[in-house]
C-alpha cells in the first residue's frame, strides 16, 4: 500500500514537473555577488566544512536552481541518490523504472549538474 | 590516464560514495590536469549543494507549521465523531422517504392483523349458521325438513345485515 501510494505520488509530481517545461540554464550573469563569492570560497577550500546560516541559504538556492536545469527524471534520480542517499534499488521501486535506467539517469544527472557547475566555477575566477 | 576516465568515476557514483582509492586516483590525476581538477571541484560542490538542500528539507519537515499537529488531530477527531454526524445527514436527506415507508408498513400491518380479526367474526357466524340465503332460496332440491325455521330466518337476516 505504501509503495503503491509512493509511486503514484512520484509519478504525479513527475508529470507536474514535465508539464512545467521550464528548465532555465544556470549562467554566471544570473548569479548575485553573494553567490559568486560563495562559489569562490567553497571551490577554493579543499574541505567542505560546515557552512554558516547565510551560506546555507545560498547553497540551498543554488541547489534549487541547479536542479531546475535538469529534466524531472534526472532531478528525481539525483535528489534521491546523491542527496538523500537512497539506493538504486529504492529509486527503482519508487519510480517503477528498471535499475539500469535509474543508474543511467543518475549518471546523466550528475554529469549535467557537474558540467553546469564547472561553467560557473570557470567564470567565477577558478 | 584520460580525462574521460576521471569524469566517468565522478559521474558513476555519488561523490560521497567514492572510495579512498578512487579519490587517490582522481587527486593524482588532477595534479597534472586542470580540467579534471575543475570537474572534481564541481562534483564536490554539486554534492555539497545537494546535501544542504536535503538537510534543509529535513529541517523544514521537522519544523513544520506548529498548528499542523493540532489540525491533524482536529481532522482525526472529526472523523472519529463522524458516525453521529453521518446519521444526521442521512436522516435529513432521506427522513421523509423513510417516514413514509414506515407509515406504509404500519398500515399494511394493521390490515394484516386487524382485518383478519373482523373476518374471524364473520367466520364464527358462518359456523353457527351453516346455510347462506342463496342456498336456502335457490337450493330447491334440498329437503326443507333438514332446516328449522330459526335457521332459515337467521341465515336470511344475517346475509341481509352483511349486505348493509
């Protein structure tokens, strides 16, 4: 019952995100000064230590915008696996996808997110 | 080592799930490859952003609206007491129909149990007077000696009374 409801909720959310069809590209000119400073600080420090309250707000906002550039499926896979630590099997159960599809989605999503951030880091003085 | 190999390692698994040997391989490669160093930093940043977003979402779930619990309990209580309310709604909707059905049933019951009592009285009279007026008047073949005068008179007058 729980799995059935979870799958229905997941598919409903995916359909809503698909219908939005708005995936703006994350570009440097859209970043605020605080966000640019944040990127420079975080990328220059070798350790990803704890963030202060302001940095956390910036990080969450950047994460939302980064995920907004991905397709709903890629976004779901990346959020669940890399963000929440879910296994490939768990994502497959929730979505009804095959495990290989989950892996491919997660791989593509990581690649897209990394490449988007690479562009930002490259333009923010890295 | 080719650049693709490094990015495939980065993209093949969550950043936090990379093993120590994989991280050592990547770092060793990054010393001589600026592009891969940038890719590594981006992957690290991506992981950091996702973790912050997840922890923020978890905190929001914990620190939900303070009235959330009250509202949930109120809805739950309403559902618990929903039996009486549902009966009232049902009665308002179908009360007239149910009342008319009850009245009809009562009328049928009266007809079933009271009317046979009246018939029983008639049957008792018939038992006392075994001859009807028709049988007395029309049955000419019957031997009149079998009936007394009182029986004939009572049969005729009882049938007349029934006719009224």
